[in-house]
């Protein structure tokens, strides 16, 4: 059963073993915690209405792999100094984790920002197992999102099989995302 393991605030707190890690990265308030709970099929991550609550690297055991929730980049109600600390934490994990195998870049399907595109470019330079997960598709008719598939593919410079439309809130397409992760692991 999926469960929370621990949090880390520095590289000394990373888990270093042979288990593959799947990380979630995304702006504050894109629904990463809700997505974790949907993937686990139970509440194991705290979700907040206030952007920027996750300020640590959080590890969850999903049996075959470890899911790692990274702090959100971009908007957050934290000080400039704290934003710099979070940015360094993200960079350090992305560049130095020996276990990171799959990156799930979670974005709000309704608001793609310049920060999302820059993060995508940065991650793709280092990882081939990279997927864009467009969350919050429950806000409009799914056909509106699918009609813009080519736009999303061009924005993120990815292939169609690297793009997932999901609603973590309604669990739309969560089984397909789980299947993709399990196939890679």
C-alpha cells in the first residue's frame, strides 16, 4: 500500500538505495498533492488551498517505485529568500539524485506559464523519461483540451505519448498514467 516515508530539506536527507524514483515537479497550486492521492487511491499527501505549502522533498513508497513530491516553483506566498532556497532544493534534487528515473511535470491545463516552459526545457536536457501531466481538465469539456493537443506538444517540445490529460480531483485518466509509470519501472 502506498504510504508517506519522510521529508528532506537537504541532499543529506535523500534516500540513496537501488529503488527507482518517479518525481512530480510543477508550479505551486497545480494539484501535485491531489495527484499523489489519486495515484495512491487514498489520502497520503496533504493538499492545501494556499500555494507554496510544500517546501520540502517528500518521499512516498509505491511498492515498485518511490514517488517524490518536489516543492512547487513559481508563485508562492513565501519570502524572496525562501523562494531561492526552494529553487536550490529543486535544482539540487534534479541534478544530483541517483535514483530519479521518471519525471512527471505537472501543469495546470488551463494556465501554461513561461515558468512551465523553462522548467520543461531544463528537465528535458537531462531526462528522457519525461512526461507532461496536464491536470485540472475537469474545469472544461475534455474535448477542448484534446483540440489543443498539437499546441501543447509544440509548447513543450514533446511527443504525443509524453502528454497526459488528467483530473486528479475526478481521477480522469489516472489509470492510464499509473500504467505508463509501471511500464517504465
